[in-house]
C-alpha cells in the first residue's frame, strides 16, 4: 500500500496539489483521473520521488515497515526504486536493443542473478505478457505498438516489483488493443498482488479495470471510489468528466434504472 497524506506541491507559487490524501491498495488497479492540469501527473511523479513535495507525507509499505518517502536516506530510496516498475506513455523501449535485451536491461542493472537466470526470467516475463517467442529477437521498430507496450510491461515486472506505475498505458493504441493491455495490467496486478497506479483519462479503462479511482480537480481530491461506485456518485465535477460523452451518459442512466 501507498498512503498519500495531506500532500501539497507548488511550482513558482502555483499550488498544483492542495492537501491531497488518498490510499493506493495492493492487488488493485488504482487509477488517478482528471482533466489536463488537474495535478494527476504531478501526484504520480511525487509518489515516485521525481518531485519533492512541499508538505505532507507519502508512506510506502516496504520490507522495513512503513516509511515516509521524504524521510528516506538515499540508500533507502534506491532500494525502494528497485521495487518499483514503470510503464511509460510511449513504451520507451531502447531502439538499439532487441525485445529480449530490453527486458534483460533492468535485470543486468539491479539483480544478483547470473546470466542464465536473467535470460530465463526475461523470457518468462515476455511469455507472461503473451509475446510470441519468434519476437524475442526482433527490434522494437519491427513490432506493433501494442506489442511494444507488452514488452514494456514485461520489462516493468522483470524485477518482481511491489509497485507498478503506468503513465497513460493506452496512449496511441486502438480500442481493441487497449482492452488487451488493460486486461493484462489487471491480471498481473491481481496475480502478483502488486500495488498498481495508473494515470489515465481513458474512460474505457476506468470502467474496465478501475478498482480504486482517485479523481483530482484543480489540485484537489474531489472523489475516491471504485468503478462500480462511480455510477452512483453525486459529485457533479466527476460526472461531467466521466460521463461527458452521450454513450457513457446512456450507460450511467441504464445502471441507475437497474
């Protein structure tokens, strides 16, 4: 679990996160949603440690018990980062490396495995995300965008992380491929009991895999709940954001009439 407690973050006097508190749970897909400029990316980067917060606490359940990110030593932060997997918006694969070499990279950097064990782990992760073996030796430019995202997920879970951060994982993907990636993220989260945090504005993803949803508006947490509870939420700003399209308005209306 990650606990965000009364977090404040400003840039040049402009408050981007205004006393935000939320819990992000293990074994669930925790989603941060909101319009552009709502503070969701800043919140995610603060949780990873890329931004230093002005006030509040970000508490991780680590192997040494609960630890506040702001109070960790450099060594403790490095140890924490070894338990963090990252899925970037554009997959961010290394163009000069093969699919398998991309997944091997974090293992070579941070694991204590021998070469044979690393290769076995990399191949296991690629198989787990349903990559065909014939693709292991291909370059990223030789596979589709959806397959690149799968490789990126395999790389993110290579070190068996306790936390998985996903920044707009479906960006640039068609709806069918997006559903595949969503299901893969949810399956891996539940299978390995990972605390997964997804930054997204994809309504389909929110409705498909949003186990725990944090809605930000103008730097303030307006609402928190599950994808099932969202249909009955009375928060006007949340409803305007989630049910902006006619399709989702009809879905919500139908759910309330059941």
